[in-house]
C-alpha cells in the first residue's frame, strides 16, 4: 500500500510546482477619462450619484472598442488639461473646445461636435450681438477656463468681465439683472434661456464657431489614431444619432424648428 502511494504524492507535488510557475493573466488597465460632471446633459450624475450623460456614454463606448474598462475621473474643468499633461488621466472628454492655444499643451482628436459661442442676455438688454457689449458700464459674465472666458479676456476691452467658477452662477447673475450677458456655448445658452425665459433672452447665432474634440496627451499618437478611428466608425454606425435621441431629443427637434444645424 505504501509503495503505491509514492507516485501519487510525486504527481501532486509536480502539479503544485507547475501551478506556481504559470504566469497570471495581466489585468487590463482601465481607460481613465477626465471630465467635469457639471454640464448636463453631456457630463452629469444621475439620481444615484453615478456618472451619466452624452460624454460618459461616449467614453464608455470608446473604452469598450479598445477592450478596456472605463474609469471616469470627475474634476474641475480648469484642472482637466493639467491632469492630462501629468498622466493622471488618459483622455479628456468634457465638452472641450479644440483651440490653437490649448493645442500648444495637448493634442486633439478629430472634432465630434460643432457648436459656437452665443449670448444669454438679461431680458431688457438692447444688445443684438457681441459688439454691443464692449462698452463701459456693461458687465459680462464668463465661466472660468472656458473659451467664453478666453474670448472676453482678449476681445472685450471696455466691458467689465465677471469670472465665475460655475455656469449656474453666471446664469443667475444675468437672470437677476446683475450682469448684462453670459458668454457660453450654443446648447447651454439655449437651455439656460428656456429655464429662465421670463428674465432672459438668447442670441443663438454663434459669433465664434467652435468644435469639441477629445483631449489627448502630446506624443500619444497610437491612442490618438485609435480614438479617431473609433469616432469615424461611431458616426458611420449612428452612434452620435443615438446619443442625440437619448439625451437631446427635445433640443434636437427645437433646433430644427429654429433653423439651426444640430451639433452632434
């Protein structure tokens, strides 16, 4: 009996030894995407506090196409580009306008949204366009770090510029008549006007055309190529149309009625 037990012990030891030298499968690294979850319906949180919106779905679908899970990092808008440059995030997908100034610091994907800067005005403002605001005594609200902020800082020489951290604070300034105008993108201007139609009016024809793109760290050409390939295929397969219908159906119909091209 004992003689018969030795081989089994040898087999067991051999199996255990073999098991210890088999390399474990590598864990797939998540695609870390930076965004500010304070810009519905593109970047926001749902009632349970989970990241939600157009950009979140876009990031999730992009990560899936790369065979990676997605990790959303919520941070202040003006911290997104520094986080990308230092490697804290892999990409920025946060309604980020591609500009020549930003392109000095980071790379951009091909554009995926066409929009522009517009005006939310207090109800009794006589202004018809941006040129009417560059006057002494006029107060113009902007959100810190946005292209509206950059435009106002460089182009409005006579108006007083109110730099605020939050979109809602800028809207409130105009709604309460403390500011004459708020410079922001076309979609948000439309939404903020609809929410405050009794106290504001909107000039929805963009005075500066812009495009949104995915922010990518300088030199990461392989990832940039993959992102561009995904965006092209995603558009061809109706991905952006589905996002528009999911999150922006009413606005999509209203833009059509008003004669403005839809942005996605």
